[in-house]
């Protein structure tokens, strides 16, 4: 059987025009050299947020550098979230079997606005933040939020702390199923990885996913979600660890090329690749390291690897902002995935589409651009 994959395959050479907002005059950062003196400080997030000071700031850590017990505390908290009841309407969202799956459903519901669009980077930044807050509120997790350093693990996926399959990992590979090359599009396939079947080791062994894949064609054409999107479709969590994809798309050369570009449109294309093309980007490549469902642009959140994959992307975006302080408030893209159906370019004042019940507020993009102001108060242990 051909391992068909919906996905991130495809990410965006769009006909979008660039909209780079001029950055405001930079203000000196109130803490250490990590941010440099040029990183703008953005005021104005509604609500009561204490200033982000050196004593309050949280540090996000490389998963590989965390102590085994710290890693286990994180995965325990995710498993705890899966024991909390769903808050979604079960008639509309039968696939929302618990609070964790509410996150996955919310992501599907908004996929067509928050990918391959001008909302992508900031919407996902705040979505991770909401999940981090919720891990604390629901499950008492106050440890560091980890990220998965893609290039550091590309040559040794199976031996990495992330995927070694131990109780201190994010669970490992799926069992091997020989189902041929991974077909991403009629013009693009990559070799099969080392798994393909159910994940049966580590903290997520036996995890049941609830949503079936949704084709990337919906996203490309700007079609509504299929009626079946939220039907309950229980199956085991599968993975197909793919060293070929990791080494080809998620290497240090790709990372530094992305960090060094001085244009957000180029940054976007380097992380996402070209929709309908024959190559992946750094971020879409990272999704394809695991195969389905983590490679699905719609339903990937069902695999808990999603969170540390996306905090790495946020680290990349944050590090790029730090390296290019004059571009830290740049935006690029329209309000719809792949600009289908056509929509206006976003500006820094365009309201985000909200985060479902987790936070329905439609904050302007500008309020989510700095990880150390407004709702945010974190940085990464290492700026890339
Ligand atoms: Cu997403």
C-alpha cells in the first residue's frame, strides 16, 4: 500500500506579495545580551501582564539537554491532558475525545487560516503558549517547555533522547511496515522510513488518534473541510522515522541559510517549501521525519511530537527576529492558506482568527511578535 500523505508537503510558493512593515525604533531590552539591544519591545497586549523581567522569564530547553526526569514530567503532563474531559460539543466534534484532542480539533478547524498565511508564525507561537499554560493549570506542569533540535538529531534519530523509545523519550518509531515509498505528490516521493506502523514503546505507546487524514488538496484549493473531518476515527498512533528526510531537509546548512536570510518571504519559503513542488522546507521536512499523522498539515497535533517540533520552529523564528531586529515586526502572507480563496495581505494590525475556546480573542498580530512582552515571557536556552 502506498503511504499516501496529506500534508505539509506542499508548502507555499504563493503568489502573495511581500508586505514588510517598518519596524519601530528599537528600544533597549531590559535584560541581558540574549536579545541584543535592537530587539523592539512591544507594548499593548490587553489584560494584566506583569512585565517580563529577568527573574520571571522562563527558559525553553532542548529536549536532549533535559534530565530524564524532566523529560518524563513533560510527557506525563501531556498524558494527563489526555485524561481531562473535552469541552467541545460532542455532536459537532465526536473526535474530540478529551482535552488534548480539543487542541488537535481546534488546529484542524483553523488550518486553512493559520498555515501558508500571514498568521502562521504568530498564531502557532500563541497556541503553544496556551498549551503550556494549560499544562500548568490542568496538570501542574511547571517545568521547561522543550524543543526538538532537528539538525542536532538528524544523523541519529533512533538514538536521540527524543526518539529512543525509552520512558524518557517522546516515544520512538512505529513498528516496521513495508508499504513502499512515501508519496507526497504525483511528482515527489521519498524513501520509506524505518517504521510505518503503531508506536508501541515509550510514554505514548498505545495512544489512539481520533481523526482521519484530510487531503492537502482541500488546502490548496481553499475548499471547506470535508463533512467527515471530525468524525471519530480511532486508530493507533503511527510513525515512520525517516533519516533520509531528516538529513536532506533538516540539516545545519538549511538551518543557517534560513537564519541568515534577511527577508521574511524567503524565510517562509525556506521553512515551508513549495506547494506542489518536489522539495520540502526545514519545517515541513521536520513533519515528514515522522510520517503520518505528524506529517499532516491538518491532523498533526494528534502526535504529541507536534509540540516540541513547533517550539523548535518558534525558536527558529525567535532567533531570526533576534538576528534581524530591523525585521522583527515584518509580516508576510495573506489571511488564507496559499491565498485560496484570495484574501488581503496581513498587516501587523490584522486580527488573528482566535484559538477556539482556548482563547477566542482576536489579538492583532503585533501583540504576538515578541516572546518577552505582552502574554509572553520566555526565551530559548540557546539562540540559534
Ligand atoms: Cu499548524
